[in-house]
């Protein structure tokens, strides 16, 4: 299944269940000190690994373009709770 179809499916699921859909898009800009494209690719990979360590198993990571990544956060498993104090 392609990334586009998975993203569309997640959007429809959130829309039909009226659950929030949270998306974070990150654009990475390589340092000028990284001359070779292989160094830039390695830096992108390291950044993505750091992000994936913080994600839940249900979250989805997308690669949109070189240096542009997105995270689709899974909806909360329990309903929102009212504030404790106002």
C-alpha cells in the first residue's frame, strides 16, 4: 500500500470517527559543513531515527521529499478528559 493511500485512509478514519488528526511536518536543512550528499543522507537518517524513538507504535512516519518528513499521530485511545481545575 502506498504512503498516499495510507494517509488518505487515516484521514477518512479520523473524519468518520470525529477524532482529531494531528500531523507534524519537519523540513530539515543540512549544515553547510556537510559537503558530500552521502553525509547529508546520513544526517537525515540520524534525525529520523531520533524522531522514531519518541513515537508510539501507532504513529506513522512519512517521507515527502529529500529532507521533508511528516508524522501522523494516532488519535488518543481514550476520550478527552475535562480539565481538573479552571
